[in-house]
C-alpha cells in the first residue's frame, strides 16, 4: 500500500530518569506500529509516561532504550541538524496550551514553522497557511493576535500550524484539556477530520475517556507499556 512506507514502528522503547536512589522507570517496553491514516488515543494514569512517550516520538526527548522509525527516518541515528529537520518537517505537535507566539497574528503563527528553513515557494506556503486557517474556520481571524482569539480558536490556529508542512506524524498532548465540553468536541472533530484528509498518523494523549473513544485505535499506558484496547 502506498502509505505503508511511512509507517511509525516503535520497538522496545524505554525511558528511565536517574534519581539519588533507584532509577525512575517511566517507560519499560513500548511497542507500537501505526500506518498512514491511523488515529490512536492513549490514556493512562497521571505520571504513567504519556507525555514522555510523545516527546520521544517527536524527538524532543531521548529514550534510554529501544528504537523507532517513521518511514525511512530513524531519529535516534540522526545528527542535531537532521533532528531539527525531522521535527520541523515530519512532526506536527499540538499541546494542551496552544503555545502560539503572542506578538504574531494567527496567520504568522501558522507560518512560523516555515521560517526555520527558507521555503522553496513562499507564496505557495502562504496560500497553504491561509487555506488551513480557512479549513479550521478562522479565515476572518487571520490578522488577530492570540489575545484577540478565544481558547478554542487559539487551539484551532495551533492545529493549522501543526499541519503546515503536511507532517507524517501528528502528536497531540491533551489538545482539548483547557476547553469546555462543546469546544473540546469541536476541536477533536476537526483534528480527526484534518488527519484523515491529510492521511497522517495521529496520536492523541488524553485523560478524557470520551475523547479517547472517538479514535479508531485506543491504547492505554500501563506499567510502562502500551496495551491496545
Ligand atoms: N525530566 C524529568 N526528570 C525526572 N523525572 C521526570 C522528568 N520528566 C518526567 N518525569 C517523571 O516521569 C513520569 C512520567 O511523566 P509524564 O509527564 O510523561 O506523565 P504523564 O502520563 O504525561 O502524566 P500527566 O497525565 O499528569 O500529564 C512522572 O513520574 C514524572 O515525574
Ligand atoms: Mg502529560
């Protein structure tokens, strides 16, 4: 299948933190295989290592053991520059707090990832950014600053920003944690729709069983390992 070559394959991932006493084992043995178009939720108790796992897959943190690859890309074998490109091009990160820059407009925030490397066609990137803002229902808010947007609107800008480079892997850590029920449902629906349209892999970490159950694939992080539902 066309999309299979962009699969996410995780094998035996482990993460420990050194402490004055015994090391703190957060991830023990995480195995996972997802193909393009897959959408999975991860639940688990607070402190079970959900954010740690997302940060490792997004190459914001290093594991202590194990391997993973996204298609042909193996972040654990990359140089610092290679990692920066991997993060920028292949990963879209959405956090609980939108992480928008307050001094930039909605459109500028969506374009921000493209500033890291001079885009081949700046006009095309701008068109894509405007198209994404339109897609998330904010075409008429393009020149608003984050402070001039509601919480749900900010999170929709953050989703548009995460998608600007058509990333193979979308990682969302409690993306609706700060929103009321109605906004949370809207943002979650939008995220799932866009993920399907873009045929990316989506992993959403959440405490909400209701949000978790909207995803075709569901896993729980228990005792340092992923158990599929
Ligand atoms: N830099 C660090 N140094 C030491 N321990 C850490 C570090 N970062 C996280 N931890 C520990 O690792 C464990 C897992 O943290 P993590 O943030 O991944 O949990 P989580 O499942 O996302 O929790 P929550 O649902 O509360 O967000 C926690 O016990 C935390 O204290
Ligand atoms: Mg967390």
